C-alpha cells in the first residue's frame, strides 16, 4: 500500500507539473519533506529514494523536474548547509518559529528571484 501511495503522489506531482508546463505557467514547488527523488527508503514516504533498487523504481519517477522544487529537506536539523537550527522551531507546535518563518521566506524569495 505504501508504494501505491507514493506512486500516486509522484503521479499527481508529474500531472500538475505537466499541466503547468503545457500552459506556460512559471512555477516552483516548495517541499518541506524529502525530495521526490528520494521516495524509496523503507520507512515511509518522507524518506524515499527513487535511485535505490529497494522501493519505487518506476520510469515515471525520472519525469520529475527537480530544478523546479525549492527544497527544505533538513529543515529542523542543526546544519550550516540549508537546515534551520532546532532553535528556529516552536517546540510546542513543531512548526517554524518566527525566526524560522523568516528564514523560509528568504530562501523562497531568493529562489523565485533567481528564476
């Protein structure tokens, strides 16, 4: 069932991507989970990896245009390479704090400005 759910997710993502391209929309997707190309690891859809041979290995997965995805894969990890520090997370809600929201908006604005 998990593979079917992931395949459905990827199929819908590609359908939306195709519609937007076909109709000449400028678009970006924002992804706060794992990259769609990493939907293949055993523990749930948040940790998948299409390049692995142990899960979703469908040709459709190669159709995802990852250049159009603004990724926040390591959002709440202590990281100097794109993750928000745990200090930027609201412990009560598990969502970004005000500082975290500013960081997210700055990253999205920068990516949209780059084209």
